[in-house]
């Protein structure tokens, strides 16, 4: 089991920045992959950025160059630094973790944090 707790969402103007945090209940190095997804009203949940336990990072094309995913192993935390925010970035952002135990892949989600981009 992995519990994920997100924080850092809020209201920001276009062009502004926010940093999201996701704290895992166990070492992130015991988690095969962690990352962020988002879901806007009326849309499907989509990948934003993920990082594997080996440190490989993948970004959605829509956020490349603006968002940065990082991790702090000492605090079992991953961060999503979001710069140059656009109205289309507004969504509920969910932290995600995948844990592979043998042949069983388990997926965990945080409760979500709202990001609103508006002037």
C-alpha cells in the first residue's frame, strides 16, 4: 500500500508559477514510477509527468519546457514545478504511483489538488 498526499495547488494568473508536492508513505525508491496526472472538467485524465525509480522522466508535450518534475528521496516527495502557466493548465492534479510486486502492478492515486489559472 502507498498513500499519497498532494499539496500546493491554488489560483494563479496566466504566466505565473506553482509548485505541487506529493508525499508518499514509503520510500519513493521502492516505487517503480511516480508522477502527476491532471483532469480538467469534461476531459479525460491525462499524464503530465512521470519519473521512474531509476530517475527517467517523461513529460507530456504540452508541458515540456514549462514544467519540471523532481524528487527528494530524503522526504519521500516528488515535486512538480509549473512555470508559465496557461489557462489550459487548469485542472485537478493527481499524484500517481505504480508499484510492481512480482507480476502484479498496483496503482495508487492521491486525492487531487486544484490548479486554477485565471486572470
